[in-house]
C-alpha cells in the first residue's frame, strides 16, 4: 500500500486522549513524518504537535491525512467527511485505521477517484495472498510475542527497530496491525485476512532479504489466548523468527477480554511459542523479556525485572523505563 | 444455512471420478438423502446412483441441486447455468462447494431471487461471528486431528458419528469444510472465515448441549502444517475437545503441498495437539488413531496398526478396513 508521508494527523472531535490512541502512536514513533495535528471543535485530545489547518498542512507538503481516532458509534460525522473532501481537493491522500471504511463513503470515494487520490483503509487488506509454505528465507527475523493481547508487542518492536538503527544495524519494523501500518507506512492487518492465507500474508510481509537484515515483526495476541491464538500461530509460522522477545505485564488481573481467565505463566508461554516457531525455524528461541512495569514503582519494577532475568538467564527490560539495549546486545 | 434435502447430485461434465469427489462424499455418507445423479454429455464420473433428469428428480421431491464437482478453469459453463436455471424453475434450491460463487452469476442469482429459492455457496460463510471466548460449554466434543492435511479427518468423524448413532449415542457430525457441509446440510467453512473470528465460528458451530451429547467435529489441516496451522489452532481452541482422534497416513512421502517437508512424527503431533487443546479444556487428550492404510496390504496394515497401538497404548484402526468400533468403545 505504501502510505505517502508527511502526514497530517486528524483527531476529529475525540472525546479524550484514548480515542486518539492510533494518532498518538504515529506521533510518538514518526514525529518527523508529521507536519501537525488537525482538531475539530470540541476535541479533547492533544498530541503536542502544532495545530494546522488543512491549507497550512498542504502548503507544508503534507501528502496524507491520517484518520487516527476512534469515531463514535461507528459512523463518520458529516464534519469529518467535509474535512476529508477538502483534504482530497488540496492534494492529499487519506489513510484510516478504523473498522468503517472510507471507501464506503460514496462522496469521498467518488472525489478520490475523480482526483486520482489514494484511500487507505489499513484494517482491510485489499490484495490477495498466496498460501504459506514455511520454506526458509534468507535474512533474519525477530518477532515480538506475548503472554496476552495489548501488552506492548508493537511498542517493543518499534523500540527495538529504533535502537537497532541507532547502532547502524539493518532493521525494518514490519507492521501487522492498523496502528503499526500507519507508523510503518505499509504492512498487513493480519487479523482481517481470511484464515487460510494468514501465514502466506506474513511470508509476503517478511520476504527474503540480505543476510544481515532484520525484520522486526509486530506480534499479535498470544498462542495461549483462546480468542485469537490462530492468528498468532500463523504469524509465528509465517515469520519463521530466529529470535522472539516475550512481552508481559505483571499486574494484569486477567487476560484481555476474558475476565475468567488468568494471564498464563510466562514459562508456559515460552514453551508454547518456541515449540510453534520451531516448525518453520528449528533454531527459534525466546531471548529476552519486554515488560510493561508502568503499574509498579521504580524499585518494585527493578526487583521484578531482576528476578525474571535471573529465573530465565535472559535480559528483562521495561522498554519505556530503560530501553531495549540489553536485548539488542544479543543481536550483534 | 440448513440445506434442504433430498438432493440431486450434479456431476456436470466431470472429466474423471476425482473431479466429482465432493458429490462422491455426499453419496457415500448420505445416500438416503440423494434421489439420484445428473450427468451432462461427456461426464466420466459415476456415483452408482440412478441417473435422473431435473424433471424426474423434482417429481421425486428433490429440494436441492448439489454442485458437487470441480469446474474447469474456475468458470461455470453455459450448460451448467442452463441446468441451474431449470432447477430453480422446478422448485429446487442450489448448493455448491466450489470456490466460484453461484451468487456471482447474475442470471442465476436474479432467477433465485425472483422465485424465492436459496443459493448456498458453502465455501463462503455469509454470517458474522463473535470473537471466541474459550469459556467451557456443557456437552461433549470429539475432534478429528491429524499429522497432515487431507488425511481422513472428515471420513473419520463421519465414521465415528455413524458408529455412535448405531449404538444409540447422541452424536452429531459438525462440518468445518465444504464437502462436510454438504453432507451435514449445515456447518461453517472455517478456512474462509476472517482469522480473528475462527475460534468464535467454531464455538458457534459446537454450542452448549446436553451433557450426554457428542459433537463429532471435522478437523482441518494440522498444528504442524505451516500453511494452515492457524486455522487448526482456532479449531482446537474453539471446539474445546474432550477427546481427539489422530488421523494419519503412514506411507505419505511429504506433507501435502510441501515437497520439502516430511510428515511429522506422530508423537510430536500428539504433544502439540494436546498442549493446544488444554488451553480451553484441561482434560483434553488424544485417545486413538485413525489410519488410512489403503497403500499397504492387509498384513502390513495389521502389523502397522498393532505396533502403533502398542507404542501408545491406544486403539489404532483403519476406519475403512475395520471400522472405528474400538475408539467408540472408549466414549461410553
């Protein structure tokens, strides 16, 4: 798909910061792609970017309007459509991470077609994929995995890419979900792919590459999450990871969306992910932990991470508090 | 979807018996639902059913024309469309197991709408599914699993259902692929479901039931098949099987579609499927083997099955040669 940047981030009339979570991720990881934010009356979110009108953003070279905000009730307000039409008129494409599709808005779709602009509904894959083969490909791959959903796999992969690039390593973040795709400018929302083709979609996303090149692949869900584990397994098989980083949140009371199910033991998660990954890469292993300790004070967090590291003989980091350096040290 | 029977099985101009494989499965397992077969000029397949014209079949009460044959080059010949239109005129619905959709044929779709007939493209799920939860449901479930694709999982499940019913047990075959759906008259082609919803689709397919009721669930692929294992895992989690029967073909040189990959060891398959199944059913276990020994002579087959049974301390049967009685003995 290749979404053109620079971006103008549209926050609409977001009722709070959380509603603008997707835009927030883009601003955090690709600030230099963002000319600013566009907020409508009543918007309660703020990414700390300069507020820009469509005309100002266009004058500064913005090439894509990013709809990075949850809409209310699944509908696009008339005011949003007006903004989209004007962005198209000013020469921008539009990319959206919402479930609802921009391409289903007849007026917007017609205007884009007339003007030759692209509309990217990044949650909805538009190309067809081959069936996966599991054949080995050159290049190296790291996959962020986890004990649960929404536990920092995208953040971890992006932090690893950043640190690897800072050290001059040849690394690319590979996005498998909507926010990641807006951050990478490309990718596949794999949970929206027909199940038969998911491992093939991941093989497409992480193709043969130079021997020193790392794909740093955004993980999805967990092999032990009964709602989505099939997506995870296809991702593990398709990405044939050389190494995996296990993401975890120690204080979570239950698995996401499943109030009656405890977050599984981290050892069980390692066993499950290594066994699965070895189907397509016999050398695959978990090499470290990326832990979200935001609910713990600094001292409790340090104790927890040290104990985890000692228990498994692998680095355990909080990517926000101390960065991912100790994990990247192992990738040399 | 609930496909109405009796059926008339349409074989078209099938170039050989294999092209009519789907219809063959229906004729084998639901002969009493089939008023006959309809063959066009040049058809080389024969299911051993009486040849019937559309008019004859309609007169005998046929309610659905089953397109149970692979079409050449993915297109419906004009002669097929003529047959479909006439079937609709005579009061029949149409069900097809093909990739191409009957509902994409404008003339046929329009005629069906006009007459109020149903068109069932069973490979293409039309309803939406919830996200799976993994919550335990009453009722018992048996899942056919396997070391590879196309290794007898549907056959095994149907043979088990038949034997269980013959013994007065409360059992229903649950279909997860196109041929199974035409045989069951209902089901979900799970490999065509968007990956996020596959375990939920399986939970829908095998809902809460009476404590003595068995869902006998058609398996798909294998957890160790890198092309499709994500589908399998969602099926294992969604069906929360109490027991699994491992299907195998001992002489296969490589995994289906993967010339460079050997069929995995049966012990590894048991470990993988039991570990996965215990995520949603802690008591899940493999209780026996269903082996396709058609490539071996009787004596070699008996030796093989005895050794397999001795090695694992579980019954090992060829469902064609000796039936599945020893496995059903364990389900009392």
